[in-house]
C-alpha cells in the first residue's frame, strides 16, 4: 500500500542550535497522531521528520557526513546494496533458504 508522505526541507549543514533538528515531540503527541491500536490506518499524510540524503548525490553524501559527525539522525536513500537486497530477499527466497 502506498501512502502519501511529507518530508522536511533538506539541510546541507547541521543546524547551529541544538534542538532545531530533528523536531522533537512528546510521546503523547506521537501516539495521538498515530495510535498504536490503529496501526493499519496511518495518518494522511505520514510526516517524516528525518532528512533524507541520496546516496548517489556527492553533495548529499557530504552533508550526510556532516550530520553523522554532529551525531544527528538522518536517512540515506537509493543505496544500491540495500535496493539489491530488497529485490533478492523476497518472502519466497527467505522461505526456501530457511
């Protein structure tokens, strides 16, 4: 099932002020947005709070290294090895191998 997502603006430098990224919220608010008793009905749209950096973009990977060094969370997308593993490790493949 495909769901619409909203992504944060991409920062190429870690923010100067601690606490500016990532956006933090109380657990109570998280649970109100997407109650754990209703996992099959996510909020529309699903809001992503972590920045996504593209593995195939040298500029994005340079920014990702800066975020890593600043100990800030982020996601890296379009990683060829991860894509290949996802294509290979189907339910059928796993059931035959285990």
